[in-house]
C-alpha cells in the first residue's frame, strides 16, 4: 500500500513537471520570436555620384535600402534608387557591407536601370563573379552587348552594337582569352575593322609562325616569354605569318620587341609586305640607339632612310613597340607611340608580316605582334 501511494505521487510529480516544462518552452519560443522580429532592421544609406557614403540625403545621387535579419543577413534583394525614387539596381546578396557596398557578395540575378526606368544591364552572379548570360542596353532600349561569362571570364560569343543597331564588335572567347587572336570591329556604318594579335602567352602556335632551327639561327615560341629569334649567321632572319590582310585602306601594324643580346650594329624590328629575302619592307632599330626604315625590291634598297640616330634614348632591356600607320597615301613610323619618320605608301604585293633580325650576332624576344585593318 505504501508502494502504491509512493508511485502515485511520483506520477503526479512527473506530470506537473511536464506541464511546467511545456509552459517554459512555449514562453522561451515566444520570447525568441519576439526578439527576432525586433532584431530585424531596415537601413537606408545615401551615396554621392562617386558612391561615397553620406551621412544624410544632402548632396546624394542615390540611396540604398537594406533589410537585415538578427544575424545581419539580407532578407531580400538589395535595391538602390535614384533620388527621384526610380529603381537604379536590384541584386541578391549573400553578404552586405553597410559602409562600402563594393565589398558586398552578390549571388544570382542582378539588374540595373536608367534614371528613366529603362533596363540597361542584366547579369547573373556566382560568388560575386559574373556567371551566365550578360546583356546591356542603351538608354533608349537598343541592345548594346551580349556575352556569356563563366566564373568571371568571357566564354563563347561576344557581340556589341552601335545604338543604330549595326555591329560594333564580334569576337569569340575561351577562358577569358580571344580564340584565334582575332576580333572584328565596325564603324557606325558597318565598315569592318579586323584586329589580329599574337602575344605568345600560350603553347599553341596560333598563326603557325614559320619556326626553324639551324646552326647559325633559330626561331622558336617560348610560352609566357616571347618569340625568340637568334641569328649569328651571314643572312637576315625572318619570322612571319600570312594573315587575311590586304593592305587596302587604313591600317596599324605593331611589333613589340626586346633586345636580348648581340652586336650593337645588328638591326632588328618589323618586317612587312614580305615575299622573300630580296623583296620586303622593314622598320628596324639597333641597340646603339639608331633606326632605319625602307624596302627592298629584287634586292635593291628603295625609299631607305639609312641608319639615323634616335632623339630619345631607348631603355636597355625594355620592350620597344615599333609601329607603322597608313593614312591615305602616307605612311607614318612610330616608336613607343611617337612618330619619328614618314613616307609615301606603296601598295602591298604580299601580305606576310612579322619580325626580323639582321645578319650578324643578335638575339631578340618578340613579345607581341598586332594588326588593325580597316
């Protein structure tokens, strides 16, 4: 009998404890949700035209509305407005920096608008990098750019347009690099400008440079370094490519080249309109600070300046950009962007161009070759 009474009291005691526990738990949950709702906050930040944070709306160009939970996580898309209340941008963020929005981390879709409410950019983010389709529009709604990004790098077709709808640029990319080292530009009336380049940063020999190795000369692509030309023989050494280049209309042609070692009186530089060692045009420099431009026809020099001193001394062990420009019937010769000579344009017969080293003892690194053709 005593045992029965003891068990009964124990049962009643446990029941009372369970009821008290449920009440306490419910109270704590209510308190938590109450605190959580009070912890949610809305922040408004004002910015000038350079996106510097301002203390109030005076002088502000934009303002941003941020809603955060108790743990400072954004509750919804973060929106920025023009001061007239028109939406400027909306984006999903996984992290918000209330003092500097450039430190935010974007995830997912984002849109930007003009002050008149026109959509001007649409993009997707992954870990704060462009990822997926990218589009831009002019403020009148005309399509401006279409592209695709993967982890912040251009991938596939890139197309841009003038605001009259004509093409502006066409190119293809792989891992952020131009495929085939070519893109096409257009003027406002769809006149085409092709741009070719090779910077020798890859193992692929994109333009099939005519490479060779002999006892007294060699030409080889060294990835991440350049096109190495070495000549210690009795003949000039040429490394060139054949491109779909007509020489008609205006064009720019550059070679970025660096002297490695050799005799001071051995020239090196740009060769163009090349057919063979007896027929070509050239623009060269020497390490003793001299330059020369001219052409050979059947082995005979024509329109040659002879070796002339440069007014400004070139820096040793630094790449030098030799360039030619055609405007109308004139040719302009430039070193590091500065004109040093000019001449009459002679129509091209051949379309090989590249780099050269004169006979003697000389070694150079060609860092890049570039061609704009209108």
